[in-house]
């Protein structure tokens, strides 16, 4: 059995899981990772990377379509969706090889198969040993000192609108499309829905969005949501907010599908060639043997403490499976923190107010910290500074000048509470806001930082100046 004893076994080889394994290896631990599909998980194979590869293709298409504005004549161009998909897959494959190499470099043993957590047994007096049924039909029992559950999540389904791969899709099936549909109805106006709506619209698909909340992007600052809705409407993307999709109303009419939704103005019927359900993700807590442990599951997610320990303190859990912010970079931070804690180090707790978020639509959206409304509801007296991209030289040069940057500041202390962005490359620009939050920078300190000219980053400087009504170029 000694050959199957490990300091750490990671159940799930997604981004959070494999990064945690690498950090454990760096700390001298003997590590195994169990993955039933491919290392890299959802982010690499069905989420972050492939979707952003397609979004980049759409961005290039949009740029070519606007080339005349740059003085560049393009006589003919068209969409080759097959090549877009091939390029996406090449990127995924290259990164997948990289992850496999990292496992070998760290002497991390990878078991390809399904793992099920065992209770106390002859193999271990504590729950946490894992029975592995490998893809090749072999089986193993791994006995760890510590177990890290990182089983991730899957697209959430709606009753009566379960994905069938033909008429009803989730993001998983949408990434495998072989041809573009003429029209798509996106159910859900959060990050995933907005990214797909933007992508499909740029590729010439007629898009409608149905959102249950009163506005799209309901978790973003209201000003960001309003601006995105305005820009989407300019692109002829129809938006239905405050609308509840009624169960069991899906009907096929010719080559279209229809559903019924309910809103204040009465029932509405919506139709499209395909429906894309983007209403969040559900944690993968089933069929992994949690019933054999004291691990607590509430509202579909594993409960953990600040160090990511479950009710059994040698069993940890991270990432989507514990709920909260279901983002790849959050899972990475949680995984590193969990491993350092089990190693006897004293990592700082993960501060979720310092987590940046990004939506890779056109234009991009990013944010960190409190929205203006949430800050006020929390009792802060706030002041804000906003600066538009249209007043920024580099944005005009770049040819993308929609949107703005907004800072939310505690009026009493001048502490930075939140940074909210919509515009070109803001998924990169938000890193300055994240660093400012970590360093507890004030708008005065941001404004005191010299930014290069011309650059998109100047907008953060101008927004910081605007907090005290000192912006230069407006």
C-alpha cells in the first residue's frame, strides 16, 4: 500500500486542482491528481480558453469590418467558422500539453478515472481514502494524509429546457457547434450569457437575451449594466429583462423553437433556431462519496472554513464546488491557500473583496470591489469619479471608444471601495485596480502615479482625478 500513500490527493484536475497540486509539489509533498476527463477541466476545455479564442476571432472580424475607418481597403472577407473552431482547438491542445508537462515536471502522479471518497476502512482509520476506477479498467485505492476536493461545476439546467445538443444548448454544446445558427435566444444576462450574445452577434447571428432580473449584468454596477444594454441595443441585440421563462413551454415550429416567458406587461412568446441556457453553474458534489464522510453540503455546495477545511479537517475543498465566486482565478487562489495551510504555513485568508471579475464581450467589462449601490446599502457615504474612453487619445487611435471607468470611494476616509470598467482591454486594465485594492491605495495615490501617454491606462489616472473633480481632459 505504501506506493499508494500520498501527502495530498487532489480530486479534480481543473485549474484550481492542478495548480494546488503544483504548489504542493513545490513544498515537497508527494501528490496525486485524479481526473475523470482531461487535466485543465472546464476552464481549459469548455470555458475560459475556448470561449475567449472564439471571442478573439469575432473581435478580428469586427476590426476587419471597420477597416475602412483606418484607411485600409478590404475588398472581400467572410466568416470561416470551421477554421475558427480549429484555431480554438489548437490553442486548447497546446495548453493541455503544457499542463501535462507541468505534472511530469512536479513528479505529480495523475490517475485518469473517477474517484470516490471512502469512509473509515482497513485502508485508513479516517474518511478520505479514494477508490479510483481508471479509464483503462484498472482500479486503485489512494490513501492521502490530506484530500483536496476540486471537482468543479457544470452548466445549470432549467426544468423543461434541458440541453439536448440540437435545439437547447449550454455553453458546453455551443462550443462544439459545427455551423452558426441564424438566430439564438440566450437565457441569462450574466457574464456567460453576455459573452455568448456578443460573440454570436459579431458573427452575424440574430440574438435575443432573456434575463429574470430587472437589468442585464445584475451583479455589476448599475451604470455598467445600463451602458452595456445601450451598446447591445445599438447592435440590434434584443433584451427582455424582468422576464421569467415558463417551464414546459418549449415547442418546435418548423426549424425554430419557441418558449413562453412572463413579465409585468403580460406573457410573451420568443422564438429562435436555438436556445442557449446560461443561468449559472451547479457544483459537482454528487457521486463522489461525500456521504461516507462528515463533510457538510448545504444548498448544493460544500461548506468550508477560512482555510478551506471541511467538517473533517484533513479534507479540504476549493473552487466552484464551494460556491461563492465561481472563477478560475479564485479557485487558483483558494487552492494555493489550502495547500499552504495543510503544509503548516500561515497563508493570509483569501479576500474576496480583492477579486477582479471580467466579462470578455465587446466592449469588455471588468470590476473589483463594491458597486456604488452596494456601498451605499452597506452604510458608506460615497463619492465617485468617472471618465469616458471617448475623451482618451489612445482609445480614439485604437478605434474603440465606447465605455468608461468609474471609481467608488469612501467619502469619509478616501479609501477605494470599487473599480468598474467597460471599454477596450479593461480585462487587462483592471489589474491596476486590483493592485490598488491590495495596497489600499487612495484615488490621490493613483492620480499621483505617472501613467504613460498615450495609453489606455491613462483612463484610470483620469478617473482617479475625477473623484475630486480634477480630471484634465473633460
